[in-house]
C-alpha cells in the first residue's frame, strides 16, 4: 500500500503538464524549449471530440469568399469629370464713384474620356459677363511617350501664369499686364514634347477664332513656349521654373482688346487695329517647401489704323503701333506648413478632412503702361493682398484687397486712385484635366 501511494505521488507532477498541453496549446511557447520536459503521449480521443472544436474555429476566423472585382469601365477606357464654381462679393470705392456687388462669378462643367493614348475633353462656361459658351473642346493624342499633339479650342502655349489651372492662383484677380497679353482660347493645333520633366517645348498654330470673341479678327496666329525646371529630380532643393514664350498674329480690320483693372474698371479701350501684332513674356518662379515667389515681364505690340473712308472692311491709314510693357512680382506662403505644388500652385492638402486644411497668405505688386507715339500713355500700379483657406482638397474660401493708382488721360478712367475688396468661395474638381486647363 505504501509503495502504491509513493508511486502515485511521484507520477502526479508529470500529469499536470500533459493535461495543460491538451487543453491549452497556446501556453506551451511561453516556456523555454530547453527547460520544458517532453510531454508523454496523450491518450487517443474520439474523432467527434477532436473534429468539432477545429471546425468551429475555422468557420469563425475565415471570412466568406469575396466576389471578383468588376472594373468600372472597360479596359483601356477612363472617364473623368471637370468643373468649378465661383461666387464673390466686391466693394469698390473711387473718388467719383463706388459700387458693391454680390454675384455668381462663373461656373464650368464638363469632362473627358481617355481611350488608350487618346484624350477627348470638353467643357462649358457660364460667366456673369458673357453668358454660357463653349470653353474648351479638344482631342489630344500621345503619339509616343512625352510627345503629344492636340487639336481643337484651348489655351495657346503662352506664358507661365496664363497656363496654370484657373481658380487655383494665390490671388483671385489676374494682373493687368496679363489681361493685356492674354490671347484667349483659340481654335487650332499644338504639338509639345516633354524632356523628362526637365523642359517642355510647345508650338502651335491657330485660326484666330474661338472663345476670345472680343478680338476674333485674327487671321492666323502662331505660339511657342519653352519652360525649364532644372532641379525637378530633387525634392529637397528649391525648385526653379523659367519660362519664355511668344504669341504673334495678324489682325484684319478689327480692334485691340480692352484692358481692365483688377476691380473691373476699363484701363484702356480697344482701338482699330490692322497688321502684325505680338505678345512676349519671360518669367518663372522659385518654390521651396511652403514658399513661392513668381514674376513675369510682358511686352505687347498692336498694329493700329485710322478709318479714312468710312468702310471698316477696307484698310485705313496706318498709325504708330500701340506698345505695352508691364511686370508683376507675387509671393505666397502656406502658414500651415504644407508644401506648394508647382503644376497647379495649390498647397498639398491630403484628403477631404477639414483638419487637414491649409491657410495661405499672398501679395502681389504690379505695374503696366500702355500707349503709342501719338497717344498719351496710360499707366497703373497696383498692390494686392489676400488670404486663402483651402477647406478641403477641392474647396477654397478667399478674400483679397486691392489698392491701385491710375496714371491715365482718357476721361473714362474715373479717378487717379481707387481701392476695393473682394471675397467668396471656389469649388473645383479638376480630375485628370488639371494639366490641360
């Protein structure tokens, strides 16, 4: 009897680890392998007792099989939307007049479709001044990598500020010199080549008709643009962008376009024009993290004539050409720290959450003078400052103030000095059309 009890006491410590290994297999790796004694073989259990727990754990942990994903569009086909809407309120005060206005500044709606290397894009614009009209409508074909041709109605390859997407500039009002030099949307063709993002070379020929109906008397026009970004391969170094472009055309019995101040006042009325004209711009910018500085120089030349027989369809007496020269310097800083993008001038806002929003301050100084040998010269100097709140990725609230000093002789210019404020909101969904606007 004593021998049997002693044998039971000796065998008892070995029975506990055996039962622990069967009931809880996750407890075994907690003990080092060098210290754990080998477990004696467990007695066989009924098949039903072993299979039931295993089947239950497998069903609970494995998700149901997912249905195969179906593509939204057929292979090689991509559809994307494009558009924006802008509303603003303006107050202007001059010595002899003042006004305030709340309006829907404009809206665009359109989109595109891409089939392999071919892209078709179209959009309509509803502007407060012009009403609904066709804005962009073109077909682009990437022949080989980095080589693309485009045909239709679109912006000519001209200038640095002019070819960035609308409504994303740090300030909502374009410089006066830009308005005088802007060729508008033209109908024609363009070919461009991208030298591995270090340089882009573009050239185009246009018929002179299109969205810019204010000066659609152009018979033929040619445009060329060279843009260089030498440090594009480095994200740490400041990015430098340089741009040189020209737009030359021939007018036939028409008018030079009107030039407006940042607050919408007429700075210079169009005059009868006939013959060769051109616009030249040189400039660029420096981008470094949350800072950006941009500047451009503009020179314009428009042929002029005087109607001497009362028939606008016949050539008149040639007059000295109208020459315009101007420049602007603009700086922006994202006070919330996001990096500035070079392609669309927007802060890099991630996602659509308000907590990821960005706040940006900007200011611009500009001057422009326009005149001819037989006409008194008109000059303007303007200082603009503004603040932007990019609430979400595609929504911006903005406000800006303008002070301008006019040096003009024509009586339609209301005063020598004026100031005003403007503000509003802009919503846009660029999609894949950001690089084409």
